[in-house]
């Protein structure tokens, strides 16, 4: 069994303002730093073998804090970079809803069929996530390892859907979710539980 703790990084000002961060490097705000401290306290008692993170600043900072707190190895994985939201990056979600209502609805109902302008499609993200997760599973699946993957939204929702073999839901709803975590125990059939 492989236990994966999927952690969303602490909040940034973009998250607070409901702006699309995508791959932009935006530092955590004071609330985000507090959320990381809370996550560390909530995960106390787990024996964490490794922490995996994408390269963006809030994700990396969250992962570094977790690795330090649990004396675990930290690995930055480029394939765990957030979805490249292209021309949407930095925009308010409300602006996309107002100016591109059809695409906004598609992102709610069928995100796999949407590609942000000059960005990356969800299917492209799924492909690179599968490769990254395969490497994590090959390295840690023997025994009863616990690893942390730190991922911002909407990447965290894509990872969750892959691990739990669930349909991908409304990605607008996931935007701005910060500082929370869930545990997915992965064997042949994944079982999700969380916080």
C-alpha cells in the first residue's frame, strides 16, 4: 500500500482575490504561512518518507516546510508544475466568466475538453501527471510508505482524479482552495479519505 498525502499549498494574494495563478510565481501571504503551519500540526504523527513538489514558489515553500518538519527528503519535480493557464494567468475568474461564458461553463462541466488560450490542456496535464505518479509509485510502493505531494489547484484536482480514478469535476470550484490536505491510500483500488 502507498499512502499519498495530497497537500494544497498555502494561500497567495492571487488565491485570495480569486485570480488564476497557473504557473505564475506568487509568494504565500500571511494567511498562507499560517495554513502551512496548521497543515504541519495536523499531519503530526505520520511517518513521512518523502515530499514531492512542483517548481512554483508557494508549492515549493510549502513542501520545504513539510520536509523540514518531518525530516523527509524533498524532491522538486517539473512534471508537478501547475496547469499552464496561458492568457488566463493573472485574470480574475469573474472576468473569464463574463468575457468567455461558454468556455467558463465547459471548464465546469467538462474540463478535459478545454485548453486555456495559449495554455495547456487538461489532457496534457494528465499525461505528465501519470508519468510523475508512476515514478513515485515505483519508488515507494513496496512496504507501507507515506509520501506527500504538494500541488496547487487545479493540478491537485487532476492528481486526485487520477489517484482515485474519479471523474474530474468543476475546476473553477477548486481554484482558491489552499492549505488543506487529503490522504489517498493507493493499492489496486484507491480509497480516499481526508480532511
